[in-house]
C-alpha cells in the first residue's frame, strides 16, 4: 500500500515548498494538504495529479499482479 501523504510531504520538502504554497499551486487549501500529509484524508486522483504537477512530478498508476497471491490472473 502506498502512503500518499508521506510521498506528498517528502516531495514538498524536497522542492522547498510550504503547505500553503503547495495548496495554492494545486488549487486547494492548506488544511487539505495538512490532512493528506498526516494521513487523515486521502486525496482524489484528480487532486493527487494537481499536487504532482505542482511539485513538478509525474503521477503514474501501475496495476501489477502480486506473485505472492496464488490464483490471480492477468487481464
């Protein structure tokens, strides 16, 4: 499981951007960024895409089968 909040916070800090600056760039509020980073809220894919763009990152989604789970089929 990916911790979106931890990733957002890590990249925000790497880019030297405050929560308020990121919120403005992503078109949301600072409180929303805080909730995401603390794990109290999950961002929608649309918001996560805007956050990634604001941090000059690429958002990719990769569905792969888990070799540790027998019975899975490839689509």
